[in-house]
């Protein structure tokens, strides 16, 4: 039979015997048994039929407890439903018994059976101390046998499984005694069994172990930290009884002779030591020396003279600060060493504090004498200049003990404006004694430096349309001289620009060098100025220097774009005619605008401001070309009104507008005798069409090139001949009956732009100079007119036009 079966059988027998003695059915089980373990067959113990339990609805009714048990309604077995912890179920240790009470209730008929389940303790908890570290302070004067209470351990188990005894780690000074309370609780006391000495061991660390009576036994530990408290049982001690010290005479007051150090093995106030002279130390000695009561430093308090006293004796006591203080004494012998204690002396017989920077080499600054009251080698002296290699001065011996201080190098006040000359005299004693004297010399200024500007060229950017009187820059020169040699006057070096004096354009403040503009500048007329400014000091003779000033006028967007093509009087509407059969992408006209500004301010873009039919025309925003975006349809009106705005890229932008009226005309095709009527089938293939277009384009470009070369070769300037007045026209007509389309007084830029635009339209462009030479008359000849003329007429027209070209 396995141990679990025997355990069940034993408890079942015990339960049956207990039920015979009482109306309450009792069972006993140990705690912590596994869930599902069967305690007993309750049906058999209560005399019930196990097969009727389910029918009679048997159930357990717990009294003030959780549902730890359950009944198997098929077999009538009572089993563990949840693990039982006795320490949780019965936390109070007033009794070693712990019962779990419940009722078994069945129906048909209703019967109630009382059941008590005793939970027996097992050793599942180890002893624990409330504190793992127990501090304890014990005086080293404590007597053996003295007791100290310790915190006891606790064990959640009961009976034999509770704390049985305590053990202490090995110690020569301490042991423990265990006592039992009325409830069986074990208490432990720490007992001192030997005297303590803090100076040997200041801290004792012991391990206290609590062991319970379970099988197997469990234990818990705590550390006992015993701090031994000090008592004043040690006197301060010096490392030596007699100290010997050598001290030179005339040692500076405050010189440290020695530092005493008395040690006390105690701690705290028992180890704090103070030092003092005893009554055996003479008053004269105490006048010459001082003793620091806290750190034991002995220092020189008054002048020590070997000729007066050759040695001193001092007696010092060290005492602790305990209530009953202890003390120790020592003796100090101080021996004085004789020195060369008379310093040499320097006497300035005569000197001058100011010299000019242009004084010649050899100029005498001062006459000096030296002396020493000592005799022998101690009375022999050497005079020198401190850091003489860095100074432009030297000493020349004129007679015994007399020296002259002279200039040895050229002086420059701007580099060094004053000198502190330190004369040092040293005797030949051992150790040598020295003395020094300082002579201060100030260098007076002479006008030996011309003014200098920090830059050789000042570039100043000035926005056009400036206000008169605007500050342009501050041109400040520097002069390292002093006083009147440093005072500068600024003025503009005169220079004429287009019969205008520079002083009429700009002004400079003669005192501070502030440069001002006297009038408003226009970038389109004046783009830069280059002139010189001179700075002159007030010395005698005056010195000067000049600097170049380059003023660059910056462009401002102050000019509105001017529409030059198609040209029209102010407010007039431009009329353009275009065949109604024009293809998509046909050039209608080109708007050209000029802006007198520069850079971004002259960059012009074109946009439609108003348009009759938006999808019909396109406008290139950069070159101003207006082209058709599709072919005209019968629904499109005959006249189209376009308002184009030309806007520059300045800030803020400026703009101009032009209104163009575009009229569509019908083109009638006239057939000549040589005109062939197209047949129904296509004789021209795609390849032939491409070849014809290419060949025609090449021939057309060649013809235009030849015409331009002829015009340029034949042109001769005729300044006295006026341009034909019959070629002027306000409205540009796409009509074969008109020889000239437009005439305008133009600049070279417009001439080039118009040449490109009109050439694209198939026109020949010529320009004629005006009589006064202020511009040109630009004329364009339609290609259609040129094609209808005879070759002789075309030749004469070109010759006439070329003769007017410049």
C-alpha cells in the first residue's frame, strides 16, 4: 500500500471513531496538500447512498470561509478544491488548533450534517527577524556580565514548528542567553563576557541565528553590529620628548619653525588635542614665538636677532578635551643662525622723469650711488638693471660707487610709452642681500606717425533716389601719436566729373570722417564714383595719408516698362489683321517692352490682362509673342480685343499695358493660267511634303541672309538727309498694298528685337538715322509686298533703304 493510501485509511478510521463520539463529523488533514486529494467518503461516513447524492442535490455550506472542499456527487468522496494554508486560515497563534467548519445539506428529505475539518500545521515557514541588521552601542567601560536585549525572531508556524532556540556566531567578548515567555515565545539577550577595548577593535559584527523545531528544521539570521563607544583612557603623546630646530636670524614674521603632532588613541572629544606653553617657558620666548593651540604650529612672532639671543627653549603641553583631561609634554630647542643681515642701499642723486622719443643715444637719465654698511665681502656690492636685455638703457660707472643711467637705443613712444627701470644692488655675503629702486621714465611724443586708414579702398553701395544729406560711411583713420599730433582733419581731394566738382556731390565731416551725399543720384545717369579722401594730423610739420572711395549706385525699381512695339500714341489701340484661315501657332504680333532699370528690375514678363476669347490666343510671358492656339471657327467673332500687361521683376513691380484689336480677314485665292487644278488623287506623299518644306525653308533663309548682307554693304550714313515722312503710320496693317508697316525712333536694343520679330513674319527691316543723330527711324517691309514687286523695283527699293542705314 502506498503512503498516500495509508494516510487516507488512517484519517478515515480516525474520522469514523470521532463521529461515533459526537454528532459532529470531524476530519484532520495537514495544510498545503495538493488540490484534488480525497479526504474521505462522506456518503459512507454519514450513512448515505452514494448513488442518490446527485438526485438529492447534496451540497456544502461553508461557515465564514472560502470554498476549500467539494463533494463528488457520483462517488460521495470529499476532496480538496483549493490549497489550504493554515497560517492564512488561522493567523492567530493563541491556539495550536485550526478548524474549518461546514454543513452538508441534502434534500428529499432535507437533512443537515455538521462537519469540522482540522488543519494541522506543517513546518513551511522559516523564522524571520523583524530587522536583518541590529545596531548596538556598547561603551568600552562596560563590565563583563552586562546584558543587552535583542529583537527576537518570529515564526508563522505553531507548536513544534515554531522557534526552538537561538545560536550566536563565535565571539570572545559576547554570548547569548535564551528565555521563554508564558506563551512559549523564546527571547534572547546578548551578554558581555569580556572587557572591550575600542582602540583594538571599534566594531564587532555577530550573526544571530533562530532555529525552529520542525523536521527538517528551518532557520533565519540577523546581523548584530556592535559599535564600541570610546572612554578617555589614553593620554596624548608626542613622537619625541625633545625637538631641536635651527632658525636663521631675521626670519620673517610668521615663518613656520615646526608643527607639533601629539596623538591620542581615543576618539571624539577624547582625542581632540590642544597645545599650550607651560610655565617653564620664559615670557621673552613667548614674545618671540607663537604656538597655535589647535594644530601645534610654532611660528616666528617678532624679529629674531642673533646678536641679541643665540638660542631659545620652549616647553609645550598637549591636553585632550575630555571631562577629565589627560596630557603629555615635550621640549623644543631653537638655535639661531647668524646671517648677512645688512642690506645694500641705492641713492638716486638726480633723475629726469620725461624724455622725448627723438632724444639721441647717450642721453643721461639719472645719476645713482650705492652703499652697504657691512664690511668685507658682505659690504661689496654689484649694481645692475633688472631685465636689462629688454630695456634701451645701460649703467655706466663714472667713479667709485657712482653710476650714470643712459639711453642706448632709439626710443619709440608708440611702441612703449613709459618704462619702469628697476635698479638692483646685491652684496657678496652668504647668502647675498639685495635691494632695488625703481625709476619711472615717461616718453614724450613727437609727430613721427602719419594717419592710417584701416583699408586702402572703401567700397560703398548707395541706393539711387537717396535723400540729400544721407550718411554713407564713417571713414576713420588712426594716428598713434598724442595730443595735437593725433588730432585729424578730413577733406575730399578735389576732382571734377562732367564739369562738376566732387565736393558738390559729397561732403565729409572734417572732425570725425563721416561721409555724406549732397544730392540725389539716379542709377540710370550715374552708376559709380571714384575719388580720394585725405586725413591730415595737426602736428608740426603735419603728416597725412589718403584712401580711395568707390561709391557704387544701386539700381532701384523707379522706371516703368515702356512698350516700344507695337508702337502707339498714349492711350491708342493697336490694330492687327490676321487671315481667318491662319493655322494653329501662327504669330499674330509681338509685344516688346523696355525698362531703363537693370538686373531684376528690368526683367519683364508679359501676361494677358483682358482677352475676348481666352482659349484662342497664347502669350509667351518672356518674349511677348502672341500666337493662335487653334484655328478660327465660324463662331469666333471677327474682332478680338486683347489687353497685355508688361510687368518688371522689381520690388514693388511696375507695369505698362497695351490694347490690341485683332481683326480676322478672309483671304481669296486667285488662280493664274499656270495654276494647276488638283486632281482627285494625292500626288504628293508625306515624304515629298517634308522634303519640299525643308527645301523651301533653306531657300527662304538663304534669300533673307543675302538681302541682309546687301543692305549692310550698301548702307552709308547721311546725317543731313531727313527720313521720308510718307513711311510713318500709327496702325500696323497686314495689307499687301502698304510698303512700310511701322516707323519708330528706336534704340539699338529695340532695333535688334524688332529685327528678329519682323523677320519671323517674313518682312525686311531697315533703319535710317535722324538728322540730329538722336535715334533711328525703323521701317519694316512686308514680305507679301516684296513678292508682288518686280525684281527691278525690289532692287531699287533696297538700294534706297540701304543708303539710309547707318
